[in-house]
C-alpha cells in the first residue's frame, strides 16, 4: 500500500543518511591521507635537492677559504731556499726597476746563483708616482720590497744595497760603492764622497744591466738647483712638502699680493705622460681638497704647463692628444 511504501522509503532514506554519516569520516580520512602522501612526496623530493645545494655551497666556501688561507700562509711562510751552489754560474742583476724585477720574477734560480745590486731596495710602480705628490695614494702602496720577491725564489738570492760604479768585462768584475738609501736616491748627479772601505769588488759570470736612465735637463741652467724632478719616491716626497709649504706660506696675512700669487703659481715643465699626469693630479687636488681647506686661496691657484712642441703627449694617439 501507499503507507507501506512511504515507510520503506523513509527507512531507506534514514539508512542512507546513517551510511553517509558513517562513511564521511572515512572518506575524509582517505582524502586527507592522499593529500598528505602527495605533499610528503613533493617535500621529500624537494628536501634532497635543497640539501645537495647547501652541501655544494658549504663545500665550495670551505674550499675557497682554505685555499685563500693556504696562499696567505705560503706568502708569509715560504719554503726553505736552497743555498748557493759553487758549481753553478753567478748571475748579477743591476737595478730593481721594471726590467730587472721582471727578470728576477721569471728567473729559475735553480740554474744560477743570483745577486741583485741596487741602491734602492724596493720596486717602485712609477705610473702612480704623480698620485703620491698630492696624497691621492700613499707612498708605500706603490713600493714592493725586493727582498719579498727574493724570499719566494727556490734558491736564495743575495741583495747588495750599493751602486755599481765600474764594470770590467775582461775580468768579469764589478766595482760597487755602498750607498745608503737616502744618499743613493738623489736625482742630482752630485754624489757624496765614498770612503775606501765602502768600495767592494764582485765577480760575475752573467750580467744583466737594468739601471734605467737619468733625468735630462737639456742643459738648462738652474734646473738642478731650483726645480723638482719626478722620477723617484724621494722626488714625490719633496714635491709634496714644497707644495704644502707654499700654500701654507700664502695663507699668511702679512705678505704682499704679488708674493701670494707667486707662491700659488705651479709650473709643470714637460708635456709627456709624467707632466700631464702630475698636472691632472694637481688640478684634482685643487678642486677636491684645497677648495675645502683653503676656500680663499683655491681660486687664486694657477697651474701652467710648459711644452716645447706644438702639442702634448706627442707619442700617443691623436684622439688622446686632442682630448688632453
């Protein structure tokens, strides 16, 4: 009948709801379990890659730091050197400039007994010398002790702070005069007298002469007495001292305006690389530093460049000449 049908439908509906309620937690658990398994799989796949990347970065860092530390240790603690071998030829290097230092760096001292003779016990990076005259670069930044280079050679290298005053090619003998660094670095050709005990004889088998050249004054009278050269570190110190003394003297109130203008007039003779570089450094020093330290004097400083040729930097490219 219709009543029995309604009762059966109602009971079926009730049973379906009970089954739905009972099955829902199980279904949710199945779904959550599936999601968790899938997420864990992705996480597990991601974690090994991250761990590998961390290990690679950590390992590379450790290796890099270790290698850097080893280089610093070897630089400060070089290996023991071999002693002089009387059975090997003696090679003498005169000078510690560009030529002699390059030879010393590339020379295999296992094949020779090497002796370096120079009145200067350091290598000077001369292209930056004009920067030292105004304090842009400190002096020690462009000086490398020659004994530091010698200490890293396989066989010991002997250094004599002396000046070679004579070469006898027949007997292969050098005449050396001991010089202190302050005396030897004078650009002037006038040297202090040498005592007999300061003269040393040195025999050689091979001789490399890399002493460089002297400053050419072109016979102009008064240059050595009144001008400053720019070839050695001693010259850079002298220019820096004179420059600051002139500016400080010009700051006094009891001097005439003509004298103040004279003190603030800087003349650079020579339009070559050294003269142009120094003039540029002097101009930068004027605009960057003097304008703040001496605002009243900075506007009165004059820089004059004197060159005998029609243009400066004659040995360089035309574009650079025009720009300069």
